[in-house]
C-alpha cells in the first residue's frame, strides 16, 4: 500500500503583512512586561465599542485598525510616544501607501 502525502501550505493567519506586524509589536510589548493582556483586552474592547464594531469581526482591516488605534493610544498614555509623533508617523505611512505604485514595497520617505 502506498500512502500519498499531499502537503498544502497553511492558510495565512493574517490577511495583510501590517496586521501581523502590529500584532507582533503588541506581543513584544507584552513579553517585555510593558503590556498586560487583561488590560490590553479591556482597552481593545473599548476601542471596538467606540468604533461601533459590535459585530463578529473576521480579522480584516477593521479589526486591525482598531488594534492599531488601541496600540497608539496605549503608547501615548504610557509616555512612550507623543500624540503628534504618532499622528505624523501615521500620516507619513498613509502618504507612502497612497503614492507607492501597485506591487511595490511601501517605504517611508527619508526625513
């Protein structure tokens, strides 16, 4: 009897690379003792409520945008980032994304 092994690549856990990156940053902060998961869950829940995201989320952009907002607010509250610095960086990434040709890597302009 011959067994046929067919391997297929697993489905991606994250829909977009930035979803994985913002998640990884939060995990790293937790591992460094800077973020407590119960506190994070409460903060994230509040962000979802503020955004009106009370439906079942599929891990897409709406979910991770809320995750990112929670992380930005947390970093500002903890004094790890200034509100204006967060806004400037977010605007720079948006500008880079909107001006990058399709299929090319998005990079921030040198400052």
